[in-house]
């Protein structure tokens, strides 16, 4: 496995399998790298804590940075190259210019219509689109792997790639399932911000998502009344566990908008604060014809 910091040293990445990350790699990332290695393509893992996707009061400075451990995880999961660029390599015109450019990027609907992460972190999705586009321009991957844990991000990237078919004509975006701890908590680099007591309470999130899935298990069609009751129950369960809910909603899995009668799959999505951490999670909770 090669560690590359200078983009000029990138060779033969055209047609690679890209796993973009911000480091602090855990089993969730390892599963993406293994899936990418399973494609038979050379796997390029990128590690870059992208400043433009963090808001001014967010955790950019304290985001965990664990490069040596990350290299071991990437190598054992099957990476061929780990690309660890500096800010100058990604944003050669400087960070202020990059932030200004991000603010005027044309964004796909999933980046600004659902009022989920886009409402809580208004500059976040533009920064994500900006850095993923830059990495794809530098590396020309054939496939890029994204975890379903950041479900809105996944939809945004799918739409971004589809919006500009001539820029990356052959690129496929592949989703990979969320990897969970034994109590159901979604693996996240930010779980290290939880103390032991908060860590136990955090399991209320996957419990609330599962309870929603069970509640909708027998529904044959989308029932708006039932969905809004299920959303209230999620909010109550999270509040009882002492979490500060930012959203707990059930949406059309494809558009991330409120579900109409034409929805074929529903996804529950949650964001909540707990101590010094902000946690997000989601789960598919209903599929049309699920009882067939
Ligand atoms: O999901 C992440 O870790 C980041 O948002 C990504 C896709 C690597 C862009 O910085």
C-alpha cells in the first residue's frame, strides 16, 4: 500500500474504487474498503478532514485525527493507495476562496430541500459536494463507496453525479450498509466524544429507529397519520433518554421529502445532541409490499 500526500504523485488512479473518508477509521470504513476491494479495482482511500464542510461553531479542530491507526486499517482492509492531501492540494486557491466557491456551488435538491442536515448545518452539504467533486476530478474513479449512515450525504452525492453526466460519465456511486455496535449504535468517528454514561444512552437512537420499523411492519400503504404518530414516539423516546433531538422524521427514502402515497420505501432519520456529540442515524422502516 502506498501513502501519497502530493496529488502530482497520483498515478494509475483512473478507474479506481474510491473510498473518501475524513480518517478516524473504524469498522464502518473498513467495510467500505473491503467492499471496494471486492470490486477487483485498485482501492484508493482518501483521508482529508475537509474544513469547508464544517460550520464556524462545529468540531473541525477537535475532529479525531489518527493517521497511523488509519493506515493499518486501510491496509488490512485492502487499500492500494491512501491519499492524504493537505488543504493546499485540495484548495490551491486557498481556504477563503474555497469557502466562497462552496457558497455558490449549484447543489442538487437533496442538499437543500429536505430540511434535515441542510437545516442544521447550512454550509455542510456544499462543502461535501465541493470536496467529493475535487477528489473525483483528481482521481477519476469508476466507483465511489459511501456509507448509508450519512444517508442524506449519499443521496446528495448520487444526485450530484447524475446532475453533471459529462463530468464523471462512468462513475457509479455505491451505498454500503451502516455498521453497528452490539447495542445497535451506528459506528461513527464522533462516538469517541461520548463519555461512558452517554455512550449507554446513545443506544436510544437505534432502539427508536427499530421501534418505528416494528410499528410500520404491517402497514400496506403510506398512512400519514400513522407516520406522524411514529415520529412523535421517536421524539418522546429520545427525550426520555435525555437526547436533544434536532429531527426525528420518516421520509421517502429516494427523495428524502415527506412521504406521499406514491412512496415505495420509507426511511426514518434522526439527529440528536448528546453531551459534546452530535449523532445521526437512519434506518429503512417500510418497503411497499414488505408483507408479500
Ligand atoms: O462522510 C465523510 O466522511 C465525508 O463527508 C466525506 C464524504 C469524506 C467528504 O469529506
